[in-house]
């Protein structure tokens, strides 16, 4: 879409607040014309429309895993030992679900990256990937090694 000749005119009416929001976005992203800003915002809307169903499915799937783990803890049919076991394993199960969700979201982002890069530019695309990578890095506390590090830190805090 970005390389095609832009010779089709579309006339639309907008409120002053809509134009202000577009102009603010245009300035923040260093875009030279309002027409280019509107085109890019349209592309971003198409990207979001393409990615949203997959992201929603992933969130529902991982949310279901967390809900199932919670149900094991709160199920009155379970005896205390089973509930305590479920409670002990909940952080790992929830952490795995969240970590999987972040990785799945990252995969969706990578799939739509070429369109995102052509719409916002390479610098914005790189920032988005770095944000995802940093978020995944922060979630390592949910992994067995990360949990061990956290427990060790809590047991032996450095004195300042």
C-alpha cells in the first residue's frame, strides 16, 4: 500500500478535536503532512484490525488457564491438601500463562511488523520490539530460575 501512487482523493469532515488529535500525532511522529498522517493512521487501524482477533483469542486462552488454576484452589470439593498443592503451584502456572501470552503477542507483532515498519518507520518499530523484549525479561521471575533468584533475594537482602 505504501509504494502505490497516491492519486485517489477522499474528502471527509472532521471535528476540530479530531484534527487536533491527528495534528498532535503527526507532530509527535515527525510526519510532514496531515494527509500522510491520516494515511498512516488508517494503516495502523488496518494493522490493529488484523491483529486484534488473534490477540483477543490468546488473552482468552491464557486467561482460561489462570482461571482453571484458581478454580483448583477454591473448589470446595477439593480437600485441604489438594487446595494447598494448587495454591503452591499457582504462581508457576499463572507465570507460565502470562509469559506464554507475552511471547504469543510478540509473535503477532513480528507477523505484522513489516506493515508497522512501513507505517511508522524503523525507529518506532525497533522501540516496540525493545519494549516487548524488556517486558519478557522482567517476567523471568515467573520461571523456576527467576523464582529461585527472587526467593534468594528476599532471604538475603543486601544491606544498604
